C-alpha cells in the first residue's frame, strides 16, 4: 500500500493557522484584524486544499483511498491510519466548507477573547476532519473526544445567557455516550488484537458473539450526537446558547458525526445486529421526525425552532441509514450534507438578524421583507430548501430516503408504514417553517425597532451565495454527488446483506 | 424541420424573466417609476409571449410529426446506479402537453399584458412580474415533464408561486396583510397535504414498475395487467389492480389538493387575497387544473383499475371515487357560491364547482370532455376574473376619487371594500366594456348555447348519460349526472345574482358614481378572451346528426380508427382527434380486443366512450335548466335587489331556501377544519408536546433524574469514599468530579474557565493514561 500524505496535510492545515495566530502579537499591534485575517485565510486555504485533492479521489473505487498509515502503539495494536472513501468524502468537503463559512461569519460578531476564539474554531476543524478521516478505532475515539473541547469552550465563553449550563450539558451528554463507546471499542480491540478498522471488519468473527451489545455501545454514543429521540434534550440548549458560528458548525458538521458513525462502524462491524435493530432505529427516527416537527411548531424563538427542526431532519437521515439499501444510505449521506447546508444557512441568517436586534423572538419581528428584501429572499430560498421543495437540495435527499424506506427489506413486513409516517414530516415542515417565515417577514413592518434594520452587507451576501450555490446545484444536478459515494455504498450494502443474510 | 429542439426555451425564457425582474427590476423602478414599470412589465410579458410562440411552433411540429410524441432529454437528475434509480430532466412533447402549454402560455400572456395595467402604481411592480414568470416556469415544467417526479417539481413549484402571490400584499394595513399571509400559508399547507399523497403515490409507482417516467410506467402497467402478473414491493405480492388502486387513490388525493376539491378545497376561496390577475391565471385558468391534467395523464392507470373492477376496501373503485369527489364538490361549491358577497369569492367557489365538473368527467373516463372543459373554462373564467378585477379597480378609483374631493371628512368610509358586491350596483353604464364581456363570460359559464361552456359542459353530461352505452349507466354515472345537473342550475343561478348585484339597479355606494372604465391595456385582453369564450366551443363540436339516446348507441364504443376514418368530415371533434394521440385509454379496447388472459378473460371491455354526436336530449334539457335558473333568479328571487347595502340578501328571506343559504354561508366544511382540526387538535398538540419536551425530557429527565443523581454520586465519591485522597491520580479525578458537581449545582455562577479547564484536564488525563500505558 502506498502512503499518501495529503490527508494528514489536510488535517494539519488548521493547526498551522493556530500556530501562526499564537505568534501573531509579536509582529503587529492591530492583532484583532490580523487574527481574523489569518483564521479566515487558513479556513479558506483548507477548503481550497480539500477541493484540490479531489482529482486524486477515484469515484469508481469502493475501498479506502489516499491512505496514510504508521505504527503508533504496537503493544495495543493501535495504529495511525487515515483514509477516505465514499462515506466520508462529502463529509470532508462539508467540514471544510462549513468551517470556512463559520469562521467567515464571525468577523463582526465576536468581540471578546478573539484570539482564543479563532484558535478553538481551527482546532475544532482539525478535530472534525480527524473524526471523518480516522480509520483506526482508537484514533477515531481521540478525535471524537477532542472535538468536544473546543465546542465546549465556544459555547461556554462566547455563548448566550445560559451558556455555562448549556456547555456543560453538551459536554456531559456526549461524554456519557462516549464512555459506552469506549468500553465497546476496548472490548473489540482487545478481542481482535487490533484497532485498525479494515482489519476489524475483515476479522469480525472474533467479536461477533458480543455484537448485539457492542452495537448498542456504539449506537448510543452516536444516537446522542445525532441526536435521536429521546437523547435530544441537550440540543435545544446547546443551539440556543451557542454563538452563531458554533450553531453553524454544530448543526452543519457535529451532528453528522453521529450519523456518519453509524455507517462507518455499526453497519460494517455489526451487520446482523444492525439488521436486527433496524426497525427500532427506524421507529425512533420517525418519532424524531414527527415529534421534532411538532415541538418546533410551538417555539417562539427562531433559533430554538430551527434547533428542533434539526431533530426532525436528522430523523430522515436515520431512516435512510436503517433502510439498509443503496438508495437509503446514499440519500442519508446526501441529506446529511443538505441539512448542513440549509440548517447551517438558517443559523447564519438568524445570526445576521440577531446581531442587529439582539432578540430572536418571532413576535418581535414581522414585515422584515420591507426592510431587508435581499435578506428576505435568501431566507425564503433556504427555508424552502429546508422544507424539501423539489428543485432544491432538501428534496433530493428526503425523497431518496422516503423511496428507499418503502423498498427496505430490513423494516419488516410493511415498510411503507414507516414511509407514510415519515412523509407526514413533509406536511409538518411546511407548517412550522412557514409559520416562522410568515412571522418574521410578512405582515406590516410596524415595530419601530425593525424599520432601521440594514439589509445584508457584501460579506454576508457572499456567504449566502456560496450556500445557495450548493443548495441549487444539489437540487437540480445531484448525479455527481451520488456518484461520489455509489461504489462504496454498494460495497457496504453488499457486505451487510451478505453477512446478515448468510 | 421541427421545433422540438426549441422546447428548453419554454423553461429558459421565464427564468430569464425571473432573473431580470428579480435582480434589476427594483433599480429600474427606483430610477424612474414609469420607465421602470414599462421595462419590468414588458420584459416579463415578452418572456411569456416568447413561450407562447414556442408552444405554437411545437403545436405545428406535432401536427407535422403525425402527432407522435417527442421526448427532449436534458440531463440526468436523480442517478443512483447501484439502486437502479434514475430520473432524467426530460420534456415530453405530445398533443396533451401541447394543449396545456398553449393554454398556460396563451392565457398567461394575456394576463401579463392585463397585469401591466392592473398593477400600475404598485410599489412592488417588479416583484409581481418576477412571480408571474416564476409561475410560468414551474407550470411549464409541470405540463411538459416526462415523469411523475418532474410533474411534482412543477406541482410544488406552482404551489410556492401561489403562496408568494396570495401573500403578495403581505403588509396591507388594518390586519389585512396578516390575513393575506394566513391565506397564503393555508394554501401551501393544504397543498402539502395533497403532496403527501403524491409522494407516496410516486414511491409506490417506482417500486411497482421500476420507474416514474410516464412511458415506462404505462407500458409496464399494461403489460403486467394483460399478462395478469403480480409485483413484489418489499417482498409482498400485489396484483396490478391492487397496486394501481393504491396509486390512483393517492393521486386523487393529490389532485384534490391542487385542484381544490373536497376534502382539500378550502384554500382556494381564501386565495382570492392575491391580486386579481393571479386569481385569473393561477387560481382559475391554469394551476388549479393541474389535478385534472394529472388524472388525464394517468388515464391508462385509471382505466386498468376500472376494467379490473377492483374496489377500494370493496366499496368503490378508484375512478368512481374520482367522479364522486368531483360531482359532490361541484354541488357543494355551487351552493356556497350564491351565499358570498365578495365578487371574487363567488367566482372562486364557481371555479371550485367547475373544477368539480372536470374531475367528475375524467373520473368517468371522459378525458377529452374534461380537457375540453378545462380549456373553455380557462377562457371564460380568466375572462370573468379579469373583468371582476376591472370592476374592483374601478371601485377603488371611484372610492379614491371620493376621498380626494371630500376634504378629509371620510368618517363613515372605513368599512368600504372594493370587492364587496353590496357596495356595487348600476355599474353597467359606468363600465360598458367590462359589463358586456362579463355577460359573455357568464353565459359561457352558465352553459348557454352557443357559448364555449355549452359545448364542453354538454359533452360531460352526455358522457354521464351515455358514456357506457345506452341503458348501461352505473349508479355512479347516474349519480354524477344528477349532481352535475344540480351544479349547472347553481351555476346559472349564482351568476345571475352576481350580475344583478354588480351591474344593475342603483349604486349602493357613493363611489359608484365616480367609477371609470378601465384602460385599454386591461380591456383589450378582456375583449380577446370574450371572443374565445364565444367561439371556444368550435374546438370540439360534435357531429350534429343523431339525437336522443337511441342513436347515441352507434358512436358508443367507437374506436380511434373509426373516428380517424371520419376525420375528413370537417372540423368536428378536432380536439378529440388531436388528443387521442396522447390518451392511450382511447384505444385500449381496440388494442386488446384479441388479447386473452390465462383464465380466458378479455381485457378492456369497459372503457367508456363519450358519444361523438350531439345528444339533443341532454343538450336541450341542460340548456332549459340553465335558462330556468336565470329566469327564476332574474324575475323571482332577485327581482328587486335591495337599495341599501345593509339590507339582507333576498334569497335568505325565503322559507327553506333561506335556511339552506344560511347554512352554507357559514362555510360548514371550513369551520369543521379550522376549529375541528387546527384549533382543537393540532395547536393544542403542539403546545402539549412543547410542554412535555421542556418539562419532562429537558427538566425532569435531564436535570432531575440524570444530573441530580450524578451530582449525588459525585458527592458521595468525593466526600465519603475518598475523603483525603489516596494518591495523585485518584485525587485528581475526585477533584474533577467535585468541580463538576459544583459546576452542575450552580450552573449560572462561578468561573467558566476553571470548570472547563478541569474538564479538559480530565480528558487529557484519560488520553494520556491510554497513550502511556503502553
């Protein structure tokens, strides 16, 4: 196997930015601007680098590519192993894109401890890339835990009024799940004598006897992260308290780490257990879809409304994964990206308005279309994307997932019942999102505080246009996006079905 | 040389219009109001006219192409190779989509022109034309898409435009803007309920036939049905009639949303909050007919279900259900229409009722008659809406004039509503052009010979009486026939009431005295549509020989080839000859005459056929009914319309009828939905769920159960088990736990940095432990 250094390089790029920022004050007095500039430059270079390495990625190859391996702790069978395949390639791009957007969107909003803020943002990016690239369970776990720390500080220092409560809750919830996963990881690693994922999958009979337990060890950690109902209680707190960029990253990427974990670890390592658990997971998924949507409708705070809508949207992703067929998994991966784009954009938009008004109550607004027409139109497109309007990205993922669930062999005798319940989420999405949209943008502009609002500036518009580019592209021409994962997913499903069936 | 290659222009031109008006329209308007309006309006109109020209070229190309369908493939949309799931963006150009594109772009162009006049002076002039072009774009995707999924793109897209346009005046004062927003949202949500069914129907189609493209689905369905094969969906076996019953019923629900039928019709009357050109284009002539188009497009699926005799839950077959839904809606909406005072709401309920006629027609298998009525209705209903817009415009001007000359003492003027017919009366002399085109539109709507509506409505009624052959009418056909006859009576009746109220008698408000006739930009398109409403029947004039039930038996069962042989007899049934190339059901009986199934069964012996000659008994009786309704309305019920706007409607004073009137004026079904479902079920459910989520999951489970027990445990460990500290590591962990406990106990106080640091150290220790343990 030839080692490629590009992925290691990609992961290290944000760290280079961190080092530069650490030494910045030595050179210049206007540190704030320099720090912001370096952080933005780092994020954009990382994004461009992740795009530049795409030609090296062969869409026709189902297995890991661009691998980099090295020995680490031989006695425990722990290795350094990173690589990318169809399950993670889009996650990598999503991470670099969302990080760049999140860092870019912080230019005006962050006014205290600027240096630490950007250091944490860049550390977080490295951590997230590591999670998606690691192909060794031990390495994965370290990255998984590592992402908690910057996020904890981002919420705890730069967050809203209840930030300490929210950050600790976020931390403890995830930690609690992670501990279960750690036990499962140690068990698997000790039984198999290695933590290297491809070897673990190849030798899965070594720990297959305990897979019903191991599955849940991993599943609960991931389910908390997603979050799957009933593990969602940390999410509204974390989202409402996090600063804008924190919410964008949280919704855009961190939640996807959960859904990614199911596909990367649970399905190939525990195929029988995954198949057995499919009806349970799918049921939790549709409860999440409907419950999240209904609770979302009752919210009066825009950010909380969007936060609850994430529970509903991620329910679709979970349903796709546990349909356990090619269309479902591909729909789930793409819907993960879609959710990152549309919900990330929604949080960004909420941030734009919050910066000016310092409130997020729907009742405080109304008629904003008059004051901020460009903002209103971009918000409309993003809202529609979130609502699953065909022609925009959300529909592509949602429809694939709904289609897949009816054709699923893993969901018992009447899989269409799952589809029918999940599809009702389409109606509910229109109900809560239009309620929000009408409340904020329609009606008379009669609150004097809103009359002086400025429309989006160029920087904000540039960020929105980059979101919209992908929202429309995935919406009308998703072929290339599906093609990037088709081979890997086909391979994965074949293995799951073969192992679970035979 | 054909024009099929130009088809993408149908989508490109409107998008150019959207981008132009959406991006630079505002700057043009701000720079110079009247030049800006000219640019916005005429640019948008030019795009609409451009699509009309392309539609005409395609129409002639189809004729030159022996009416053969052409599929223009653009590029792939969905493509998941490993899941065998591919859906292209492709346009199906056939005689059916051609009819729809001509109606959409033709009526659309006229309404664009009209809107330049109607929207004159509106501060969001450019936004209006942006939306109109966007609507054209989605509507053309809907009717030219080659698959159900592409149809669905247009389907939801026009719903979006409908939402935007109903809420166009979202910031009108006095709470009206909020009501407009509510109406817009109601429309979208009601449509989404229909879309829910559409999505399920499409998914079922895919798993049954492996595709969502029309040609593949229809061919595969016919093949599987005539070989009596079954399909497996997720491992369960279904017969073709079973699957198709599911699919067609789901499509019917979708159609009731978009085409405003019972049970999802209640959004359409509210949709009248939008500007009048929108009501004419979207909520009368085009978008709301999508449901009819969907069913006509799926004619093969419906006819297979009809032929198999498969019944939903053993009660009623899917096509019969369609017919019943349409017939019941036709009567219900017809009854509500004569209780309304808002000039546009009368027309809105009338539209619901007429859509009911079309749905009933296609449910009975009268696909051509349904499409025929769709086309003539597009003419005369667009005409009526635009004429009502002209009236409203005039009333607003009159009212405005009154204000300007009343020196500010506008005390009792606050309740003035330019759309309320109780303020009108006597407009006949003030707006002569509007009056005459209104009369023409009304006569066409009421189905009076020789106006367009007469021919199309008569064809539907003739089908309900003789579509299955003489003496063969099923109870459902008979039911539909009588319901539609009542509906036809209502139609003539409420139009009489409206005309009397609006144009005759004395003006019931000062404003009437100052009403001007509208500008030529508005009246010329009206005149043109009036001409079409008068002559539209010529599209499909039946053979005038034959008459009564007896002779009707000859053409019943007449097949396409026989018809084709008679084609040279002139222009008779031109529309039918045109459409028969796209409606496969037309030839099913002929095609499968000799195909015998494994059990010796013959296929397609029950495909209904509309009589090809004029059924004089039906024609005369329905005309008499309409005339009777007009006469009763004119000379009996509304003989004298009250002179004051406070007086009650004369009809409400009659015994029995008055009771019915009051009942329907209360909009019984709307009330049932809004208070029954939305107010009493959904809203409380949402509030309840929120309380459960916050108080139970968030506060009780997390804060009380998990957090407090963790804190107690940590305290226990820190104070009882480990009072002094055994060694460094354990002490560190204990200290961390204690800090954690502190942090959790007083979440809003204390130094974040310290807690965070201890947590970070905890993790670092954990990692270090594993790393150095080796």
